[in-house]
C-alpha cells in the first residue's frame, strides 16, 4: 500500500490527525501561524542568524550540507519561538506519542530548537532518524522523539523542502528506501510538518536562488539526555523569567526522579518539594 504525507488543517489534529501521523510517521498541518508571527520571529532571530556560520566549501561527507545556516538556543532569543514550543497543537501531538513512554511522574521535554535557512546550492542531506543517537534501542524503536518543522517561508521541491519516507518509522533497520518512496513535504508558509523520531528524513537540495527558512522544534522523553543542552542554551537568568510550564519543558525543574535534585545553591522551595516527593516515590 502506498503511503503519502497527509495534509490537514489545524482543527483536525486532535481528531484523525493523530491517526494519520501514527500511520504515515509524518503529517503536514496547514494554517498554523500568521504572517505577523513569522515576520516577528525573523526579526527576533535576525542577530542569531546573522552570526550563524555559512560554509560555502561543502564536504559531501558532512552531516550538515554547506550553503546552510543554523541558529540555535531559540528560547533564549525569541518570545515567538517560545510560543511555538508551547503551542497547544504541539502538546497535543506530544501528549499522544510521548507521554505514554515517559513513565510515572515524568514528562517530555524540548530536545532541539534551531532556525534553519537552506541557501541556493545546498545539497540534499543524508536520510536519518531523529532517534539514531539512542542506538541502544533496536530499530524500530518505541516513540522517543517527536519532531516538527515550522515553515517560515514556502517549502517547495526546488528550494529544499524536507524529504521523508512515509511509513519508515515501522521498518526494520536493514530496510532501505527505494527512490520512489522518498517524498517531498511541500507546504506553504505558516504550515507545520510533524514526524515521528523513527521516520527517515533529511533536508532537500535547493536548486533555486531563494533561501528556505524553517524552525525545527523536537521533543523527547524526559528520561533521555537532550541533544541541545537546554540548561546552557537558555541560561538561568533568562529561564527564570519564563512561565513554570516553559521551565518544565526546558528541563529546568525535576523530572520524576531525574535532574536538579542535588546541587549547590539549591534554594527553590518548589524544586525542593518536587525533589522530595519524587525521591519518596522512587
């Protein structure tokens, strides 16, 4: 049976959208952000992207293609990015696919945040799975990561739209995709692409003269180590100004029996209370 990349509206996510994502391993949701939100985000991240290195001498053996700019630590720099991280739609998806595997008194967390601009001349990225760093678990793995790509500009087949292999989240490790099984997630600006951590994917080649701009936000089980160290990416003096819910999402408070139980200068009554409660149940 042929499996494609389904596309739905934002009001459909909580209904059959979750089933479509379960089946295909990927899903495009249209009409999520406004032009004002996207313009504001670009302005807030302008300095970050201006400082991001651009490698024009591309090495085909490198994981990240040349002619691409990547800015990270988005929560430290952009209020709009923080709103994207905590978007109810994203939490609906993570509640369904990640929370069951978190275990008692644990939750999922922000794993990676990055703004990515794919420039003219960028090659296709090698296909990979978001869960590949956790190779202790055999493929196909349980759901450990949910990834999302927020389209800040239009994503087309020619300007580097994300490539995916629908259904590959259920494949054994030795199964390799045929060329016709690799599909392009074309979507207009304002859309969001979700994919499960076991789905093969990669950035597409950009054969145009325009830059493709997207924001990657991924989430992982709270008992996994984050790929982007959120405690360093968003320093305490900045994170302390965030809502408690966002601090929890960054992993800056105790997560079940893990993290921030014992450290010098621990003086938060709430964190101490969480620590004592978690230890009592462990």
